[in-house]
C-alpha cells in the first residue's frame, strides 16, 4: 500500500484520559473536539506523518464544576492556551501492527517529547465503499511537566490529584 491521507472520524474516535484522585480511585474524562492530519501507509506506519489538535475547552469528566476548574488557570488555562497539539517525530515498528510513536506534545505552551504505543487494528470497506482503518494508542504523561501543578494535600497523606495521566485514543480514519 502507498502513503495516503486519512481523515479521522470523530463520531467513531475518542481521546480519553484517567488520573488517580485522592490516592484511592481514578477520574476519567474525554476531549470531545479534536482534529487530526494523518498521512500513512496503514500497513507500515514507520513513514507516517501524524498531527493532532485538541480543543481543550471540550474537556468532559461528567462533572461541570470539575470541568470548569480544569479549564481555569489552575490547570489548562484555556483562555490563553485553547489547543493541545501532538506532532509525530519518530515511529518505530515493534512487531507486526505495533509501533512506538514519539512526537512533540504541547500543553499550556510547553512542548516535550512523548511516546505512545500504537496498534493498527485493521482496515476494510464500509457499506458505502469507503476504506476505514482503526488504531489504538496509549501512554502516560507527567502533568506537572506541562505546568499543570495545582494540587491539595490530604489529611491522611498524599495529594488530591496524581501527577501521572494515562492517555488512550481510539481512532477510526477514512481515506475518503
């Protein structure tokens, strides 16, 4: 197969996260609005070019007060930094259909290299003849490295919000 432009289908894709809360449970959330530019041979992602742009204001944790706090200057500061972006810089094939994708992640004006594990889940034609491809990605980042440092100490020890954030993506893309 040759390198093709793929359009992410947001209705069949997601960018989700999970973070430990109060040292005892996890809070999960999603970013509802995002765009991507992908040029790839889905059978061999090593030459792919991948870029994501996430509207940080679209954050949802199913709690309006928490979402508004996450949008504030304590966390994402969406007024000054409305987008979170990722641009691939290196892709290494680990095994058939499995890749390590490293790229520049920018949050709150800070750019750092991050690596995500990506699986090619397969491709096929939909009932209308459009070629679709599926991908899963996951990784972890340190929120404090991006200036998201707000926290509160707990009486019992520990902190309210952990530093490590688990990120997962489910992507369905079309070459139409």
